C-alpha cells in the first residue's frame, strides 16, 4: 500500500494549483478582449459581451466538474481532466481564430460570442472547471482541512484579483499582446503539470470512509438553490452595468474593465475566508447607504467630477456586492454539496451577465439595467433589517401599532403615487427646477430610510424604484427628446429647456449641437451653423480653410466620426467628402431632419460608410484625400486602434500628395498629444499641435475650444498655418512609447493628464 502523502505537500500543491489556475483564468480575460477590441471599433460593449461569454463558460466548467465529481472511481476524473488540459494546451498560443473577418452590420454580439468560443473556448473551459474540481479532489485526499474546503475558493479569488490588478498596471504597459500570449501559454503548461501532480497525490491517498455516526448532509432545497442563484445573479449583472457606465467616459480598455471586476473578486475573498473580514450585520447596515448613494450619483451625474464619481460608483458597487456575497457565504452548504453550490453560483452569474450584457441592450433604449439591478439588490436583503430589530426594542407598543398601520397602507399609497407620477409625465406636466429638486430630495431620503427600517424588502424595493422613476421622468438637467441605443452605446438627443438648441450626447460628452431658435426666439435662416468644436473659428475650420487655400481648388475629405453632421455644412462647391461611422443609430439621427438638419440642408446625398473606420478606410484607394479628419470618440472614451502607428500608416497611405491628417484629441481624462505626435513621427510625419487656449469659448451658445493635432510630411502641406504661433511644431516625447496595435498604455495617458 503506497505511503500517505504528507499533509503539508497536499495543502501546498492544491493551494498552488488553485491559485495559478485563477491567475490564468482571469489574466486571459482582459488580455484576449484587448486583442479583439480593434475588430469592434473599440466599443465598451465588447467587454460586456465578453463577460457573458466568460460567465457562460464558467457555468459549463462548473457543470462539467459537478459531473466528474459524481464518479466513484478516483482515477477516471483525474485521467479525463488531465487529458482535457493536454488537448487544450495543443491549441496554444492564444490568438484570434482564422477565418473571422469583419463583424456583421447586425447581430454583432453573437458574432463576438462565436469568435471567443472558437478562439479560446477550450482552454477557458478547462480552466473554469479547476476550482470546484480541485476542491473536490482535496476533500477526497482525507486532508484535515477537507471538511471545509471553501478557503481554497478564497485562494482562487486572490489569484484572480492579483491577475486583474497586474494586467493594466504591470503587463499591459510593459509587454506587447503577442508577448503576453506566450507568457500565458507557458503558465498553462506549468498548471497542467501541477494539476497532474495533484491527481497523483489524490490517487496515492487512502480512501476516506464516512464514519457510521456521520449522517449524510441533506440536499439543498429548490428554494435554497433559487436563493443562491438570485444572490449571485444581482452582483454579476451589476458588475457589467457598472463597468459599462464607467468605461464609456474614459476608455474601452483593460484598466476600466479590471477595476470593478477586481472589487467583485475581492468580495469573494473577503467573505469566503476562514474568518470573514466584515460581519454580515455590519454590511447589511451599510448597504442602504450605498444604494441611496447610487440614486444620488445618477441624479446629480452631470454636476460631478469624474474621479470622485467613478470612485463613488465603485465604492457603492463594492458594498452592495459584499452584502450579497456575505449572504451566500452565510448559507453555503457542507462540502458534500460543494459542486452543486458552485453550479448555482455560476448559473446565477451567467443569468446576471446575460441580462446586463445581452438582453438589456436589445430591450431598453437607455441604460436601464443599472437602476433595475440596484432595485433587485434591495430584494437580496433578509426580511427584517438590523436597524429595525435594534430600534424596535426602544419603541413603545403604540409606536409598533402606528408602524404596522403605515406598512398596511403602504401598497395602495405607493400605487397612487406611482400613477400620479407616470400620469403627470405622460401628459407633459411641466414642473419647475425647484420642485424637481425638492421631489428628488424627498424620494432619495425615503429610499434610504425605507431600506433601513422596512421589514418587507419588497416595499423598500418599490420605494427605490420610484426614486429612479423620478430621475428618469423628471430630469434636472435637460428635457429629453429621445435615446438611441446600439452595440456602441447610448446617444441621448434632447432640447435645452429654452428650446434654443438640440443636442446629441454620448455619456457625458456632447457630440453635436444645432441652433433651433435665435436669441430673439425666431428660427434661424439659411443653412444651419456648425457649433461645438466645428464653429467657424475652430481649429477644424482653420485646417480645412488652410488646405483649401493651399490647393487653390476643391478638396477631397474623409471624416471618421459623424456626430450630428456639423462638418457637412462646411463642404465647398464641387468638393468630395465621405464620412465613416460605426454606429448605425448615429447615422439615422444625423440624417433625420426631426433631429438634425445639417445633412438634409447641406448635403442630402452625402456618402456615409457604415463600419469600423480602420477596416473601411483601408479599402479606399491610395492617394485619394487632401484631409483625413479623425474624430471618432464615444463620450470621452478613445478607440485605441484608431490612434496607433499602424492606424496612422493607413491614413498616410490614403492621403493625396501634400495631404494632411487632422486628429481631434480633446479629452478630459487622457493626455493624447504625445500619443498622436508619437505615431505621426513613427510614420515620418511632422506634427503641429493646437490647444484649446487658442480659442474663445461661448458655452451658452455651444461654442467650445478643442485640442487638435495636424500630421503632414512637410511644412508647406499645411499652408498658411505653418509658422503661426498657435500651431506649435512638436517633437515626440522620448519617455512615451509609441502606441501600436500590439501595445498601448492607457494608465500612462491618464497619469500624464493628472500631472498636468
């Protein structure tokens, strides 16, 4: 009979295997999504769909582990799983599967899911099964800690957390994607050997028999399974909703993806440790304030600075998720039903991801999933809140009777309030700013108090839902006209309260404005006037005029990014302009005169190419355009693949002799001047920089300043702009590494902006 392996060796081997597996499992997520991002125009939705894939494959892996765990034989699960890891290893190194060309015009989400499945499906599936499977093997080794193996789940989440933190801070700034893939592949081979070793330790361990007086643990009931699924689904959906919310305003990049995901994983670590860091009553006390905080953040979003707002959203998400995962940790089953518990968690995670990543974008024209999931988070709370159980001891019997009466009349009163609110909004009832502010303050206060004191979570959830309804029905910043949603985000189109301007807004950034009434309240005459960053004295207008004068005749122009179509009304006689736009809803809005009249008034037959500009521009004939204007940002997020050395090479090839590339780099959060100057120099182009200090702004009339970079081969190509003090010939910054399709550094751009 073989010797029993030492207890320390078993613990070390299994802990290392679980840790490394999690490191690889979550390290591959931002890495491979970063590879795919250029295929989809840098849309923040890429990560949302990727999360749906990862959560679905996690469920598949957990179900596979649950099936293997039922095998009575010890060697069969070991042989099957090690064999699976070897087959998956043969598909390495990771890369985008061949044969997947341009994404379709519709159904992009499902195309993307297929791309992920074909490219990394098998290795990810094998990794997804490791955590529950290794814990089951650990229990069967007979180790003294096998009675409660959930500490290995905490070790797994520590590995996941470190992988996510390390990627944007260490790996992405230091290594190309190609190098990252090879490093990951080496780690996968090491893990395969380590898991084979764990299997050998299991086979050498003595068979563990159940003591005669040890009764088998009862199976979880359907209601228990349903509760586990719900408690896992809400934080999972919130993860995607919060990530989409914050990544829209900065960049669709790993840094923005991993911050909420790291916090999400940290909650598992903290709540499934042998001794949880936070007590569950304490978290249930904090959660109402986090929920009320989200309501306030969405209410006053347009008045707050980015970094404090981002931090507040993440903090609220962290507290809400801690409370939900704390309930899961409190109700976890004995080790005998470990795999069933993990299947329930992964199934709930998949449901939350499907709702926030796929169903909601097709169902709602605005980001409704975020408030919906916050309301559902209220339902994750136990029936009697801690605050009520404490205060009820000090309340006299008459107080209890009064409160019981309030709760008894809650439903009819709440229904009446909801009907009044909806009816007033439906019939167009106009209320003043002051009344809106008071209404919001009252509902916000009631929402927080109801969660703390209401003994029925359903009633608290309704109050929170009414609070979000007030925000939606009675906005404090503008009168909403319409919201258009696609895979590439949500565009809000609205009129200012005095009805003088119509605006198109993505996230918190204006992408176009049209004057509807003059200062004296009359409709403007003639062609619509370009506003925002395209007014007559803007940097864009100066570049167009200078190249037109230098050429002495009609020019040919390519514009990446349509917006409201403001630049269309700068087209001169006999000039050929072509626009490239990835979002079909933007094209529809710009062409519809009910929204904006730039195109219908100035160029009804304007050619617009739908699709990612990097791919569609590459199909244009070389040597065609006198100016290529790149202004394709969604909110303040940048499509990184349009600002790389290879992207500039595409633009350069499409320029006519003496042509110029003009890039709009205005950004509140990232320093992009050195990036664009660097990619221009890498293509042997000079760069001239214009900053917004050179323009007089008139925000009341939507006249904004801008930061712009011109890239051209010679000084003569920019005509009269050469030598002007407002256009500064700029050299590359030696400390800033050139961005390529294989390398970018968002965190560096963010830090340079902070230092300014």
